[in-house]
């Protein structure tokens, strides 16, 4: 395979339309850490966070190739378009580069970096357990803000975990990805069922699982509202946060509606562009608590990037 073609297919397999998922999650850690560093360091951290999603997707493709033969036969690794050996070597090299840079930024950041990759591997197996797969994927993404806060500073892991704002933001990240994952399981139903992976959708069947859609879509917002109303977390709420958070809810709720109407078939995949966009916008809304202008810019860039990259680069 020509090098140019290999890297083109490799990048496509990294699902660049969701680079913002880990990127914004990690950026929240930088924002809520309260640490000011130079732009180049922030940019380096952001690149690491963006590519961490892609690297893990290559690993997921390799570990989940059995069910992908049913769910996504056109995926490059399944179809043979992407050489498995070369893709794993490339992934390992990128992983090592990220590990070295993480160590140089902050040795504690390396610990969280390694935890993230180990959690991703475990997810491929825990996905087989109803409900636990959703919870675990949320936990997996919740380490991104912790990584961002560590990588941007010289703080210890213990010091970062004492940051009340950061802990609550990580909780909300876990909840929105808990929801996002539930909706992605619809398109994977057939392959997961044949591979013995009893996701909640497999356990209930799409026709029954769809009745949970609106509850699952609402969980992050219900918990967020309850925590703020109870006084457990008291951020400086502003109109920008409320508007962006509200828009994200409408997109997630629209996903629930589409998958209620079309729980099986091609339209389950089409609905995911709203699912992914809403998830990233939910993350972005929290930046508005600290920097409304940055949140607005990321809102526009994130929405357009996720939506159009998904349309043009989805691999089922």
C-alpha cells in the first residue's frame, strides 16, 4: 500500500469527526485548572487530546473486528483496505510519542494518560455487560479533564483531585458520554448480538430499548440541574452557559426522537451526527462559565466540524 493512501485511510479510521470529544473534555481541565501557560503548551496538549480519540479508535477497531464484520463491513480494517500490522505499529508509535510528551509535561499526566488507554481496552470487554459498558465509557472520557489539568501544570494528582469544579465537570463529562454511548449501540445492534456483546440495546432489543431514549437523553441535564439546585456545586451561571447547554439538550433530545422513530436501519447511523454534535456542545457549554467568547467560538467550530466531518468521513 502506498504511504499516502495508508495514512489517508488510517486518519479516516481515527474518526476525526469526534476528535473534539476528547479535545474539549481535556480543554475543560485546562480552563478549570486556573493555570495560565503559554499558547504553545496549550496547543501541544490539545493535539495530544485530539489524537487520543483517534488512536483509541484504531485499537477499538482491532479488538472489535468480529462484530464489525456485521456492523460495519466497509470499515477499512474489516475490508482489508487498512493493513492491520502497519496500523498497529503506527498506533503504538503515536502512543509512545504521546506518553513521552505527557511525562515531560507532568509525570502525573503520564499516569492518567496510561489509565485512559487501559480503560479503553477494558471497555471493549465491559461493553458485553448490560449498562456497565455505558458507565465505563463515561468513566473513560471523564479522565480527560483530569489529564488536561495535570498537563498544563506541575500539580500532583492529589492536588488536581481536590479541585471541586474539576471533579463536577468530570462527572458531567461521564454522564454525557454515558448517554452518547447508549445511542451508538443502536447501529451496532446486529453485530453486537452475534458477537455475544449484551449491550442494553441487545438485551432489550431496539424496539423495547427505544422507550428509554428520552430518559437516557435527560439524565445528564437532570443530574446537572439537581446538583446546582441543591447547592452542591455553585458555578457562576450566565446566559451563555444556559443557552449553549439548552441547545445541546435539544440536539440530544432530537437524537432520542429519531431513534425512537427509527430504532433499526440506516437512519440509526444518520441520527448519530446529532448525537455527537450535542455531546460536544454539552462539553463546550461549561467553558462558557469561565470564558463565554471562547465557548461561542468552540460552539461554532465544534458543531460544524463534528457535523460535516461525520457526513463526509463516516465509516459506518
